[in-house]
C-alpha cells in the first residue's frame, strides 16, 4: 500500500493568522497519525510564513511514523535536517518568496550541487528524495546524484485530470518506468485530492508515498480530519 504523508503546512498557516497556538500543530500531527496517516510532512520556508523552524524541532520527538522535511537546501535548512534527522528529506528547488512548489529540479544543471548535498544527508542516515517533473532527462540525471527517491510534481496531472485523465497520467507512467529502471523509488505530491488520487495510484504501480496537504485540510473542514484521512487512505488501497 502507498503511504499517506500528511503535509501540515496549512495547519500552521491557520495558527499563524492569529499569533497563538490554535490549532496546536503538534497535536494535529499526533491526531493525523492516530487517524491512520503513515507520515507527517513539513516544508519550512525562509520567511516561516507557515511551518516555523521551531515547529520542526518540536515535532522531532513527537512524530512516530515517517517524518519528511521538504525544502530548498540552503545552509540553514541543511543544518536543521542534520539536527532533526528525519526519516526522509525531500529537496525542492524553491526560490525565495515562491507561493508554493511549482517546478522540479533541473538535475543535469544542478547535478554536482545536489550530489554534494545528498551525500551529506546520506552520511547521516537520512533517506533523500528529489522533487522532479516528468522530463525524462531529469529522471535519468537524478540517479547519479545519489538520491534514493524522486517525488513527482503532480501539479500538471491535477490541472489536466478533469479534461483528459488518460492524457494527464501518460507522462507520469513513462517517467515512472524510467525511474524504476534507474533504481529510483517513487513518491508524489502537489494538488492530489480525493478525485484524482486513486487513478494516479492505479497507474503508477511502484508509488511508495504521497504527500498531501492543501486539499486534505480543505476536505477536513467539511468531513473532519479523521474521516478525511480515512478517505485518502481508501484511495491508496
């Protein structure tokens, strides 16, 4: 079964809007696990507009499933990850101030940089994943960086799904096959939801993990967090 990692950035956004500790991010992480989530994802950004660096430290000894930290590997981020030692670090090519992750790595142009960063994390026993698109060149050059996994940026899939789901999934199937041949394990995330997740899972057989935040928290406003997590897990069976 593909694992569900709940991205709790949006919970932090709500908390930060009032400047207090409501909702309690740590308690939400515990509840997500209690309701069946197999992982917790956070993506601290330099401006700390949602997840704060202190949140990551607070979650370190709380998360009992897989802990996944996403972000751009600047010095501060690298130091954070090495101190916390999560299960997985997902490297994302976010420029400063970007609203949300919306592109994958150019793994050819950034290969030497990524190789050095990944070696640092792997030496500390941390699994590494690279956020990538379906460009086959980027898949092929991800393997020589030493990454254990790739995480597909699934924004384009979600955008095209309602119009033509077969066309939307086609490049991901080809890219997944290429990744499997290269010895890379596969994660996915961005704009996956209760309408498009099951179809994605059905067509990407080697999918190990999905990271979902925005859509899941939106659904929880109507369905409640426990029911929402159960519905997402059902999509992954």
